């Protein structure tokens, strides 16, 4: 993930999602690169097992999904959409708030925030390592 975007106007819209229980991802305009995600995004589709939390595989938007949502959206305005992801090669969909953003270099990105929060028990007990 890259960190240059944090100094942009778009970052001001995103910082509020940092410690939310709703999963949030910031994708590059082509949907190929995950620029940022919050703690809850790492717990998307996680399951509570006996003594541990089983995490889902990496979440990736279905090809063309991000471009389509950027094309249909307005910069800085969020709208609800049913977003389709591939999680470990299996299709999954979730209702999300999607907001197109623009970075300093005039490149577009898409902030995707899940409507449904992560369960409190999973969110508080996950104890995930920091991301690089």
C-alpha cells in the first residue's frame, strides 16, 4: 500500500473511517491496487472459532467494479451500491457507501465503506498485527 495520499484533500474524507467498526477500503481508480484499509476491513467476513478468529482471504473488487462506480459517481459524494468482491476466489457482495476521491496527482480513487459493521466480539478480540 502507498502512503502519499494521506496528505491530500481526499485524506480528510477518509480519516474518519480509521477506527470504525465498518470495513473501509481505498482503491486506486483501476481497482488494481489497495491504497489503504482500516482495521475492520481486515476482519471482513471473519468468523469466531473456539479460541481464535478465522480471517477471510484477501478481499478484491471484481474486475471493472471500481471503474464502473467511479464513472457513475460524483467526486466527494457518497452513494450506496451493492459491491461485488472476490474473497479467496469466491464471489461475495456487500452493500457499501462508495465515494469517488481525487488525489494530488489528479488520479482517481474510490473509498468503499461497508454498511454493516463487524461484530463487536470479533472486532475487539481480533488482535491483528500492524500492516506494513
